[in-house]
C-alpha cells in the first residue's frame, strides 16, 4: 500500500500518459546538469508547482488519511477539525519530512535533468510560466475535480461490473 502511495506522490495531476501512449522518449541524460540547466530545472519545478510541493511537504498529506498505517489516535483529544482534516497527523508527517526534504529535492532535480533536454525545459518554462500555462494547471485541476465528481456513480457502476466480470472467470472481451 505504501509503495503505491509513494508512486502517486511523483505523478502530478497534469497530462499523465499511459505507457503505451508515450511517443517521446526521455533525454536519458546521465551527466550532471550545467549551472544553466540546473537553473532551468529549478524554474521548471517552480512554475509547475513541484517546488511548492517539495517545500511544503504537502505531497505527503494523503498518508494522514490511510488508516492501514496504524495511526494511533485512541489517547488523543481530537477536535472536529483534526478529525476531518487529520491536522495532527499531517503535522507529524511534515515534521519528519523536514529531515528528508533534501532527498526529494535531489531526486526531482536529477530526474528532470535525465528526462528533459535544456531546450525542452526552456520551452516548458516559457509555457507553464505564462498566464496560459498557469490557466492550464488551474483548468486541469477544475476539470479533474468536476469530472471526478460527475463520474462518481458511473465509475462505481463500472468498477462493480468489472469486479463481477473478473470474478466470473469469463475471458471474453465483452462483459
């Protein structure tokens, strides 16, 4: 469960492609970035929101809501706000995260260096740093939120049918 959640951290809500739909390979740059490229990497992280997630530790908040992690709340005075928002658990995560923050910084910088060329970073920084690029992030967030809400019942039905189909042992393409 934790491994799945760790993978989810690194995947922002923007344009996540399925592996079989990928058309552009990574740059696979193994060399350390030049000072100029490192500056572009850091600007890319800033304009895409990655840096904000690293700086705040909010990327770990989802773990506060996973009861299978055995958070022990039985002897705590829990307010309504904490019960809904898990503020004490989030505070604990952020406190411990401070010791690991540099590891996250280095890992993201390293992967972005490996993934993108300097030219690609320049283009993306220009776009994502523009009002249109920022609107893309806001619009994508809203689209995911609204369509997620609007499709809840459809997805629930779909998943129920898929589980039933899977459990039936039927191997045909038509459930």
